[in-house]
């Protein structure tokens, strides 16, 4: 539980981490750090537990192997399914105001959001108000 809390606190469970091998490596490092932290605290407070030390060592070692293996497998699967188009979200932006441009720029700058802008359309009120007139139909990637 502490591992998940630390990974989440460091921002390791965000949507961009679905496709990041670096996040998988970071998760393994955090696992090792959490195990060491718990062991040190247990030693300092002289905690006595009824679990044989061999079991605790096996848990720490297997977790240290399983966490990165599962994260790497998850990243590989997410990248493969993204390549197959499973995460593709196609959207159109209506309006040509500064806020819609910021949204479009944000989506283009962060490809891990997997949102494709198919077009940007101006409504009559926006074009009469003197907003930029560079809106028009776009093409969605297949």
C-alpha cells in the first residue's frame, strides 16, 4: 500500500505513464526504496513480527521482480493497443477563440492523451466578433 501511495504522490500513475518505460523503472526503484524504508523503521523501533524473515525477504525480492515486469508488460500492451487504434479519440473543436486554441495546442503537445483533432470549426458569432478566421475542416488520422 505504501508503494502505491508513494508512486501516486510522485506522479507515477498519470495517464502519460501508460506508455512510459521510464515510469516502470521508476516504480521498481520506488518499490526497493519502500522496502528498505519499512525494514529500517522496523529495525529502529525493534518491531517483532511473527513472519519468518525468509518470507519477508522472498516477498521483497519477488515484489522487486514482479513490479517492473508487470509494469513493462503493461506498457508494452498499452503501446501495442495504441498502435492498433484502441485509444484513439477523435474530436472536433468548435470556435476559434483563444481558449479553444489553447485546448488544441495542449492536445497536440501531449500525444499520450490520444485525442486527435479532426477539425476546428468557427461558429457565426465568433467570426462576426473578429476572431481569427483560420478554422476549417481537418482530417482525422485513420
